[in-house]
C-alpha cells in the first residue's frame, strides 16, 4: 500500500475510533435530554420510540380513537381502533375514513400503538414551578460565585508565596500542604462540624464560604506550578521600577497567569456547583438556603414515578457548568498543560 494511502487509512480508522469514544461519552447526556422531553405515558409504555412522542389519535364521528400499527395484506398500516374485540376488531383508515370500518382478525392488545413526534417542553416549566427553581438557582449561584472568588484570591496569594519567596521551611510546608490532598474529607467531617456547631454557623452559608478563603492544596499546586514558569527577570524589572511584591503580583504575574487562573476558577466553580454532601450536612434544616443539588434530591424522592421531571431538573442544573466549560475550554486546557512545566 502506498504511504499516502496508508496514512489516509490510519487517519480514517482513528477518526472512527474517536467518534465512537465521543459518542459513548455523550450517550448518557443525550438519553437524559430525550427522557426530559417525554411524557409519563410514553416512559411507562412498552415498545415506545426513543424520541419524545405521543400516541397518535384520530377523530372519527366525534370521538377520538388511538391509532395502531396493523398488519393487513402483507403490509403494516396505521389504523384507528374504533371497535374493540377479543378475536376481531374494527379499524378505520385515518387517510380514507369514507371507506368505513375495516374488520381485522386478531387480538388488538398485541398491536403496537402508532406514535407522533411531540416533545413535552412543558416538563421544564412544570419543574421550574414545582421545585421553586429560581430560589435554588440563586442559592447555588451565590454559594458558587462567593466560594470561587475566595478560593481564587487565597490560592493566588499562597501560590505566589511558594513560587517567589524563599523562607525557612518552605519545602516542608509545601509538602505538608500537598499531603492534605490525600486526607479524605470524611476524616475531618465530625470535628469540623463540631467546631461550626459550637460557634453557631450550622444552618447558615458560613461553613460553605469561609473555608474557601483559606485556599486548598490542589489549586495552590496548579497556580504555583504556573507561576514558576514565568521568568524571575520580570519580577526584578518590576522591582527596579519600584513595584512591591503585591504590585508585582497584580501587574506582572496575574496578567500572564490567566490560563491557570481560569482553570482554577472553572475547577472550583464546577465543584462548588455540583457539591451535594457539604450543603446537605450544614443546611439540612434550612430548605430556604439549600442549593440546587439538595433541592433536586428531595424533588427526585417526590417524583420517582415521573423520570421526565427528574431528568428535566437535572438538565437545567448542569446547563450552567456546561456552558462555562464550552466558553472557557481553551483557557482551561492551556492552564492545565502549562502547570505541568518544571522550571
């Protein structure tokens, strides 16, 4: 095989494989979106189509009748059932009702209904009202935005300190900080809850927001690694011009570190937005302060009989993180790739 043809074949095979991988990853999201637009009747109906649909009906002599797929004369026709019987039933052709009733031998219960495409967009409006979505959305957005702001500010300062300043014990302190990544949150849950309960913070947003202003090891590591890729000569030039450490951070480091800062911002925003356990622990008795994840879990328990409502609520909940990632994916990828550079 010529080299050019071999390269094309390899490229085609790789494209097919990657397309299959992407389809596998997106299939649950597509299934969720389709289910959110279905009616409760369609979900509970056997042999229902994949796309959101309603059973087709036909009005005959002032009454509505369901339409079924009926095998007649070696072909399958869509006919309206007007006379039900055990061994034979009467049908009418919706396209030619003037032909009268068509007798069909067999049990009509074994026939499959005919469906017509009908997405139930009202599911989203129903969930919006039933779950009090605006209040939950405001709570979630407020917690995510304030928490992300605190995390970015504190982690930027701590990462800058570890990347630029030399002080006794810097290495052991940074190692100790990174070691906290391996400490499970469940280990510190009870003592942390006890402290917050003693100072009266349980039932408020404070246990969710205040810790964010004291940095976290993962974000500090990402920012510190990126800061180390910025030449120190730029700091020295700023110092010659009279800039102090804070001015150097704001005017020199931060403008060049936007990819890493964007990645950290997106990481923490999505994590806070999707966090379920922490708000459940501290806000279990305050439904007016709970975010979407806790409210959606309670909603799921009330409407387990209607999966369309549950999927519609989930789709509305994940819409914001998905849109953010779609808008900032380039900066996110650049930030993650650059933080692995050793300098």
